[in-house]
C-alpha cells in the first residue's frame, strides 16, 4: 500500500523522516511517498484530507481532528522554549500588545499561543523566512519567529521580547506542543498502527545514527552553521518526539482547551494512535 507523507523541508523533520525517506528500515507492505512543503500548506491540505500522513500544527489539528488521529511519535515539543517574538527594540508584553506583529500563518501553533498570551493584537501574515526583513524594514513592529530563527535572531541585532515556550511553562508548568503528525482515520486501526511503528523506528534510527541523519538534515538547514542546526534538531527531536507521553498529551489538551475558551479553535476530541 502506498502511503503519502507530508512534512516540512526543515532540519528537524528531515532528521525524523530520514530512515523512512531512504529505506533504512523495513516498512513491510507499506510504501511511503514523501512530499516536502511548508507547514502552512500542509495545514491547509489537511482540511481536504489530501495526505494519509501529514505534519500538522497543533493549532490546525483542532480543525481536522474528525479526520486525523495523532501519532504518538514525531511531535515537536519544547520544554521552556519555543517560538519567539523579536523586535528592533526591547519592549514589555503590554507594549507588544499595541504593536503590529508579523506572523508566519494563522494556523500555526505559534500564532495560537501568541493569541492566548496577548489576547488581541494587530498582525500581518508574512512568509516565515521574510519576517526578519519585515521587522528590519519597519513594515511591522515585531515578528513571530519559528524554525531556526529562534537561534539566529541575535546576529541580526534583534531583541527577544517574548519567548512563548518560557511564557507557557511559567503559566502551566507544561512544555509547549508545536507540531504533530496526523494519520487519516479512514485507513483503519491496523494500518494506522503500522504507520505509527514505522515512524517510531525512523526516529529511533536517526537518533542511533545521528551523524548520518544530520548530514541529510543539513540540506534543509537554511544557511545556518552545522552546530546551530545540530542544536535546533536537538531542541525538537527529543524524548517527546520518540513518545509523546502523558505530559505531551496533557500539554496539547491544555493548549487547545485555552484556544477554545477564547473562541479561536473548536472543541476538539483528541485521539492518539
């Protein structure tokens, strides 16, 4: 059976999927075909059930939970760190709430979390790799940064005015769940379990053959140095990625419950495979 898999062209996703993409593990009668596109596109595709397995923002999952279950493997979860808001000058959270902020997409978990933190603000949607320029040029007052920009912003002279992962931990004592992998429920329980097993073994292979998997992941590192890419992969390919566990599941439920209480996402019946 052919299984179409979608994930972002990012170093951490590439690391996770390396073994699957390069036939390093036995997948039995499942044949995986990979599509690499940005996360906001994958979020939109999930509304159409385009792919059998797809990376998703936790925010987007709330809108497609009737069609997709969550794999226990492959989650991107940060403990006391996460997307950040940067600006040209330091500012307080009350000041930030009065500013126009560039965001990487309305279905990103970063945007959902920022909405919970600020409870109302002006924003422009800007491709994630153009947000630094938008802030530097004054088109916006601040920018919501995801991916490797969380590590590289100091060299561009920006100030970190809000670390959403740290803010979330101080509020809830929980890690911040950002990305997950969804599997279409209409495949049936047995196929879903097989896919989950393949995903687990792919992640385990990457961690056991880190140098090999990192060499592959560097192709998607967006001009960052190898040590920074290695650090970024280490941030988001961690024990939660291997098995989301109770705290990871609790974090997703809490985040979506807070989003629902503010009218941002629908009530969500979360199902894990």
